[in-house]
C-alpha cells in the first residue's frame, strides 16, 4: 500500500530551493501505478524529445521506434520536413516498417496498401467494389512534430496545451554557441538497463558520483560546474569546465578531434549537460555531442537510445574512423561503470525502509531541477489518490 498523503508531502519537499530540496520518494522508482501516471502526465500531455534527426538526410530516410508502447515512423517527406506517423496500416492494422532505411513510399507488407511520404493513401488494391471507399480521405495517423537544433519533438495528443516554444522557451538561446543543428549522427546504440527510467537520466546529470564510480576513466576530467542556467521551460542545463576533453577517457586525451567550427573561446574546454524533461538528456563539448533518450519498459527497467554526433567537417577527415573509436569507447566505458551502480541503486529503491535523502546543491543541481518539475507535475495532476 502507498500512503498517498505521505507521498504528496514527500513530493512537496522536492519543491524547495536547491539547498533545501529532498530527493524524489523511492516509491516513485518501483511502483507500476505511479509509472502509469508518469506516462499520462509527463509523456502524453506534453512535447517529448525523441532524438537527433541528422541521420535522416534525404527524402524517404526513416527510422522506426516504439515510444510509450506506440510504434512510430520518423521520416523525411519530399519537402525534407520531418513527420512522425503511427506505424500501423489503415486497412487491417499491420505494422508498416521495421528498423531504418530509405523508401520512396510506405507499402504495407500484408495487403500492399501504399502511402506517400506525407502519409496519404495512394494505392489500395482490389478496393474498387467497396461502397463509399474514398482513398483520398485516408492517411496515416500523424502526430504533431517539430525540430529544434536538430532535435525532434513529438506530441501525442490532438489538443496541445502549449506550443513547443512555450514549453522549452530559452532552450535555443542557451545552446546557441554550439552548432547543434549542423552536427551529424555517426553511431546509434540501443540497450536496456535494469533501473527506473528516471534513475538513468539522473546519473547522467550529476557530478557527485564521478570520483567514486569513474575514478580511473572520467572522474578527473571534470572540474566543479557552474550552477544551472536560468531556464524558462521544461528543461535544465548546467555548464562546467574540464581539465581535458570530456568526450574522451583520461588516458586517451591524445586522440582528440578538432573543435567544432566557430566555437567561441568561452566554451572551449567545457561540457554543457542538458536534460529536456522528461526523457532526453545530452552533453555537448568542444568536438562532440552525445545523447541519451530513455523510455520506461516498466517501473524497474528502461530502454536507452544512445547517439553520438560530430561536425560534418570532422566526419570527412581521413583520421575520423580511427579517432572516433576512442569517443565510442569513452561512451561505452562510462555506461559500463554506471550500470552496476544504477542496478544496485534500484535494488535499494525497492527497500520498504528507503526514504528520500538530500541533494548536494551544486553537484546534483540538474537532478534537483528535475525533481522540482516532476513533483509539481504529479501533485498538480490530482492522480495521486488513485495509487493503491
């Protein structure tokens, strides 16, 4: 049983200032009914970011994903606009596409109904005798989608409570010093982790664990960060200096690629960590952008999409294939150290005697910002009374 009144009081402790806030209550990391509320309130009722779309370069380039138990197609149409469709045929509900690739049109593998890149039905064999069948009135289910700085956002409800710019407000201004929109994806990796979706995103956004979980890999690269920027929207962002390249391991700094074109001196030797609520986070440094998009599988496990991006001029270098392997090694090595810590934490979060701790105001600042946003959303939803 969940004590709903006690849960609400604990969530209210997350609304305090950075130096007084408590952590999100442990039950929020292991209760399936709370996860249902999260999916409804945090994911379905607002814009969510579903990753970088630079690898969708040409008309017809597509990738398929499952988001909130909904299979979708993310595709560039003939005008190069990104569209997001439900991955289901309008005839007998067969799944349309798998994986990623390029197509001149979307053809159902079951009965060969065909759709153009804008989602409109163009072909339906043997339907001439169907009474009142109007092919030109049938299209794939399309969701609202927008692209900002190369990142694709989608909204699953027909009625928008806020437009995207209202939700992320000064996001583009805070990231204007980096050429995010022109970067290209060079590797995508997908894996599952046995921890709550929030826990994975939290560990990526805090400095506290670095010397303890990553003592010989990246623990000494990062200096103390600044306090997060003032953000007017559903995201948080923290800038910090580095003693080396944050996208490389401590003992592989000699493999650094060139800096991104046009970077000003005030952002060299630094990394900016940003969390777009609820489920996408990224870090951007001198030469690389690395992204984690996280989706809950259940209350105690999640699916993670990892993407690494570089400037196109860097990718064209003859040395890129060799040097980029060190960047991928760094991404994988850090995750391999994080996962045991996260799975251990998940076991602790299930302990019936677990209680919310206190945050380190500076070292866990992005996590505090998320806890504040998360708790406010859950309290305002008035759904806590439904938890048993």
